């Protein structure tokens, strides 16, 4: 009887998951495939940029948009709400806390 491996779902990157660089490094180890069948939910195009970055030794860029610029790709921005804040670093978190404190102070006035 054939042994069935468990399926492990993994979401990628910026929103609520594991960064592509971690996913790619983890599954480059063949032993992982002996333990489970990974199902990665994400963009194959963005994953290819992160794979290329690893091959080129670019390890200081986690954000996909920054990485694409480093690889010479053209990116486009759209105007979004000023309240849509991306928290990816400790400094971002400090800024967010300061904004909340400011908002609370303004609400009390």
C-alpha cells in the first residue's frame, strides 16, 4: 500500500504568510518532500523573482516590489487610502503606534 503524505497549505509573503525566500529555501531541501506535499498559495511570477534573487545572492530585499526594482523590472503604483498602512518592519510598527496615539489625542480634543 502506498504511503500518503499529508498536504500542507502555505500562504506566501506580505499579507499573512511566509516570505517566498523562506519557502524557497525550505523546499530546496529534498528531505522536506519526504515529509509532506506542499501546496503553496501565491503568484508563480512573484515566486520566480524571489528565486532569481536567491540565485543572484540578493538577500536584503524581502518586499516583492523592492525586489522587482532591484532586478530591473518596471513596477506601477496606484493611489490607495492613506489609512492602508503596511507593517513589515519594527520601524513601521513604531510609526503605526505613533499614528494611533495621535489619532487618540485628536479624538479627545
